[in-house]
C-alpha cells in the first residue's frame, strides 16, 4: 500500500524547517509585516469598530432582557426591545455628556487661557515666598497668555490647509462611527443566529474533544473581557464622581475639566492615575497652590482606596493577574498597539495566564510524569 506524504520520515522535518524560515522572515521584517496587516485590516475598520461597539453594548442589552423585558414571551421580540432600549440609553448618555461637559470644558479652557497672566503672577509670588524663584523660572516655562494666544493664532494661519484636511478627516471619522453604530445594532439583533452559525462551523471543522477545548477557551475569554470592561468603566465613574465631590466641597475651579481627565486617565492601568493626578495638580497649581496640594493628597488617598478596596470588591478573583505581569503587558502592548494595547493589556495578560495555568502547565506536568515513569518490567 502506498504511504501518504505526511507519513514519510522527511515530512515533519520539512514542515519544521518551513515554519522556522517563515518565523525568521516575519521576525526580521516585523515592521513590514505589521504594516501589511494594518493596511489589510484598514479596509475592515468600520466593521471592527461596529463589532467592538456591539460587544460593549451586549452586557447592557442582556441586563435589559433579564429585567425590563423578562415578561415578554416571544424571545425574538424580547431581545429586539432590549437592544433598542440599550441603544436609546447609549444615545441619551452620550447626549448628556456632550450637553453637560462640553460647554463646561470649553468655558474652562477659555478661562484658563484668558487668566494665564494672573495665574502665572500669583504662582510666581508663591514660588518667591517659598524661596523657589531661583529654581523655577515660570516666565520661561509657561510664558504669558498673550504669547500663548499669539502662538496659537500664528499656527492657525500658517497651517490652514492642514486644519482643513484634519477637519475633513474628523468628519469622515464621525461618519465612520455613525455607520459602525448602525452596524453594531444589526450585529446585536443577529447575535443568536451568528452565535449558532459559528458553533455549527466549529463543530463541523473540529473533533468533539477539540471543540470542547476551544469552546471553553472562548467562553473564559468572553467572561474575562466582559467582567473587565464593565467594572473598569464603573470604577472610572466612581473615581470621577469622588474627585468631583471633593473639588465641589473645597470650591475648586475647573471641576468638570479635571474630573473628566481623572476619570478617563483612570481607565489606563498603572500609569493612568499618575497622569490624571499630574494634569489636575498642574492646572490647580496655576490657580491656587493650596488647592493643588489638597488635590494631590486626595488623589494619592483615593488611588490607595481604589487599588486595595474598590477594585478588589469589583473584580474579586476573576482576573488574579500579578502586578509584574500587568506592568510587562502594559509596556509591551502599549509599544505594539498604542493606547488600545494599553487599555487591553490587563485582560490579555489574564487570558495568557489562563492559557498557561489551565492548558500548558497540565500538559508539561503530564509529559514530565510520563518521562519519569519506570519502563515496564519484562517477564
């Protein structure tokens, strides 16, 4: 009987050599490969954004289905109404943010730029009183509001074409997000049929045991991502609200601007709270150094409470990722994928840790035990 090619002795060595050559080419031309992949995926950007939006909206839609719409008997109608309620909630929340925060942010920025001279003078008097005038030259560091505004005006005049192109790109971006939002609604409405189709495809392509392994893996990844995204957003809201309440109690300026910065930067693991605290402290330092000191102290206390009390209560033991692994993941993912990589560093680290503990470690132990087992004795 004629042997198949894969049963010949040279076949595994040939495959291993081809894989090694391919890996070498990919690693030596990593920038070119990533550029090609990025260019290819660029054609699917709107679809990918729609998938991400649908994935983020799914937990809220499921919550509506379990609570508000639970008495509806028809499953399809129940899910459709839940998706519509989720979309309405998202639009109302976005409208509230735009209507409440944007005017306040614009007013804060205009006031900050207009009062720069006064802030610099008061801060100069404070540094001179503290004996720091020789160390910190504020005129060179910050400049005056007039010079800042003149610089901005000159830049706008000299870069009109770039500003027009940037505005056009911003318009395309808004249109892209609108289309992605519409697509996400269709994806959510077709969620069950898409899920069933994917399961049937995997069952047809994989053996039963391998299908169970793949299904368990993706279920665990989905649980990690959903848990992380939901409670990270909730944690950012808690930190932002707490920061706003403190600033209101002490009568600090730029409450909306600084609280929004603190909430958004709190989404970034490890380094985010430091960046938010530094930005808020610097803005308040221009207005009132005492407020800046109070803000920094409160930020340190709040981050301590967030790290040791709030986040453990929210996340529990669902992630269980070590601090060292989180730091490595943030650095590597941030270097490779930018801000998106930093935001997804912790769930990716949790998934890698799950794969290592649940899949690789048992396999390594099993092979080690089989190698250490004594050979059977001959009779």
